[in-house]
C-alpha cells in the first residue's frame, strides 16, 4: 500500500495469538494460576450470586429479630441485675450480723 509495509490479516492473527498465549503463560507463572481463578469464577458466578443474595436475606431477618427481641431482652437483663444486686445486698446485711 503506497510503499508502506502493511501486515496481512493472517499475520496479525498469528502475532495476536502468540502474544495472548505468552501473556497467559506469564500470568499463570507469576500470579499462581490467575486464569484458573477467572475460569472458576466464570463457572461458579451463579452460585456466588445466589449465596450473596441468601446471606443478605439472612442478615435482614437477623436484624428484624434483633429489633423485635432487643427491648424485652434489655428490660429482662436490667431487672435480673437489679434482683441479683438486691439479693447480694440482703446476703451481705444478713451475714453482717454474724460479725457483731
């Protein structure tokens, strides 16, 4: 073409494939099988998406339960702490008569 050296399409395809193969081999050697990880991701993306959605649902359900059960749990624990404190105070007062 007008005195310029232009590669043919076959030559471009061959060079491209050679470069791709070389880069893939280099990535496999340097990154410990990066292409294997990407292939695994391509094979299991549906399962990962399903598990992400399920974990979101479980988290929302857990937060709903926390909202529903937090108030009774808080008041019950405060009441039990008050009762235990009163019982310890009574026992201390009752045992203090032994030291007179």
